[in-house]
């Protein structure tokens, strides 16, 4: 059991970054910053980490990711890309990611065409057994591949679960 006076270094040794395969479930708001905002849900699979191998940066890791999501107005999107995770003291982690995305708007926002790009940011906290909770923000747009390039934002809560218990890096 942890005690209140522990150092950040001791806490970092107890908390292992999620180095193995994980699955993340997300639920939140689609089209954040515009009216109307409506619901979205998604799932992301993340493969095992690859370390950059840089001295003093052993907690910075690169992960291949793939996922899909949907909005309550029937937009569908699937993506594949990469995410960089940085483990912080006291069980916190920040991540930034980029992915190529296929998007179908149905009754939702038209992003100009089916090929869009997804840039993301995650802030998460590790609870126990590798389980993490946090929030993600991501932006999808076509980067001016098409004449119309409105872009959309998503803000969601997330739960990230290791697919194999007891892994360490």
C-alpha cells in the first residue's frame, strides 16, 4: 500500500507504463465547439510499445494503433496510425497520436470526403492492474485534400485495459 510521503520516483517504479497490447473504450461528445454537439463512442486497439532507446527518455514509447468509432448521428470512422506515450510521475500519462482515417458522415458533419486525418491527445491515470482512466481530445479533418475542410472535434472519457495481465516492459 502506498503512503502519502512517497517520492515521485518511488511511485514511478510502482506504476509501469502500459507497454503491452491494450484496448481503449471511449465515450463522449462529437462536434465539440459547434452546435449541435452529439454523442460518440469508439474502441481503439494498441499494439505493444517500441522504445525510442534515447537516454533519459525510457518512459517515452511509440505504439501502433487502430480503431473505429461512430456518432449518434450515424457518422462512422476507422483509423490506423501511431501514438507516443510519455509516462509521468504518480501514475499519470500523456499521449499524442496521428492516424489516417476513413470517414462516412451519413447524417452527421460532412468533412469534405472519405479520407481524413485524426490528431489526438490523451491524459490518463493508472489505477491498478494496468487499468487506466482518462480523457481524450481529437480533431479530424481532411487537411485540405478537398475543397470543403470544416474539421470536427471529439472530447471523450476513456478506459484503457491491458489485454494480457501481468505484463511489464
